[in-house]
């Protein structure tokens, strides 16, 4: 334990940079405890608060810039990857989109303080074609505010943090085991929570080929596009004849859906988790003939099936709120 503490004190700048960078690229490594510890080290006069803050902001910008460029060039494939490595439910994508819809580009600042959204926000900024200048300005401001807040807390309470560290050193291997077990428990909890969610969402899907066959023979099915207005800005196409009701609106508008037809729900999220959740909700509301579309809009597009252009007043409003 003492050796680890000595290493931390001698290489605090490097530890801060690597830990913050790891968290920003999506690894389940919490950076806040390290920032608090680094602030306490600076409070004891063993490091420069300005240097550590600069390194933390640089790590944020480096990691975020990677996801911003991937979002710009790879689109929703990037979001699929992020949701997998972050061990977060797929709903994190919709939460980040809603943050952009409500706050525009300022969401880049707010997302830094919301677990699960910090890594997704830069990718969405790239997906929605926010200019690199505005991205760097707002994301840089968020990175600076986030870094300095936790470093300052550690700086102001350096004596209390130092006392906790001294007690941890006295416990030696026991304290190390507790820390390691806590980190492992955190990762395990996220993984188990995700697997439990996926098990709950194992609703019978309909394949795009089956839906296309139903449409070709003229069967009267109701296809519901659950994507938000922000999704339609990035991807202004939908399945022909689809009824557009976002996932957030569906519970209030479920009475708009006929009970005497097959209902097909689709979204753009990985594993069509949103569509599966909404299918379960509609079944509780008495709509029993409801199924998610396997693979969502992406699977439909991959088969080169027809699409129609989305013309939406909401999309115009969203575009105005997130200028490029």
C-alpha cells in the first residue's frame, strides 16, 4: 500500500492524465477519486493545481476528440460500440439525445457531470455535425469545469483526505483488497444489470424480411418509428408509412395505435432495446400483437428496402437549436 502511495505522489500528473483519458474513452475506470486525490496532493504543496488541471482537460479533449471524429465519420456504429464498452443500458443514447434536444450544444458541458453520458455526448456531437470549433469550445469548457470542481474539492479538503489515506496505509493489504474489490464490484454490477435488462427484453422480434413480405401482400400493420426528432436530423429517412411517435411520447399516445392490427416498433438503438421496452409497455396497455423490428432501421436499410424522407417541423427546430 505504501509503495502504491509513493508511486501516486511521484507520478500524480501521469496518473491523472491516464485515468481521465481511460474514463473518457469509455473504460469503467472512475476518474473522480483520482482527481480528488490529486487535488489533495496539490493542497499539500506536492504538485501544481494548474498543471494537473491542464493535464486533466487535455486528457478529456483527447478522448472526446476520438469519439467526436468517430461519430462524424462512422455514425450510429459508434454509438453501438460505445454502449457495449461502457456497460450501460442502451437507453443512455436516448438520454444523451434528449439532453441535446433540451439544451442544444450546451449539453456538452452538462453531460460531463452525468454518469454514462460523458462519453456518448462527443460521439453524438459528431453525428449531428456540430462544427469542430463549437465542439472544442463547449466541450473544453465542460472539461475544465468538471476537472477543476473535483480537483478543487480535493485541494480544499486535503487534510481530511490525507487522514483517510493514512488510515488506509495502516490497514495495508486489507485496504488494497477493499479498493480492488470495490472496483471489481462496480464493473460486475454494471454487467449484471445490463444482462438482466437484456433478459427482460427478450420479446419475440420480427425480421425485416417478414415485415417486407407483410407490406408486399398488403397486410394492414402499424409500423411505429420510435426515434426522436434529433435522430431524424441525423438520419431523415424512415420506413414507408411509419407512424412517428417517439419513445418518450408513446405511453401518453398509445391510444393512437389500433388494437386490431399487428404493431411493429423500431428504433435505432443497439439490440433494439428501446423498441423491446416499448413493446412490453404496450402489452401492459392491452396491445398484445406488438413486436420489435430486429435490427431496427439499420437492418431494414442494409437489405436495400425502400425508405421515405422524413419531413418534420421538429427537425427544423432541432437543427436551429444545434447550430453547426
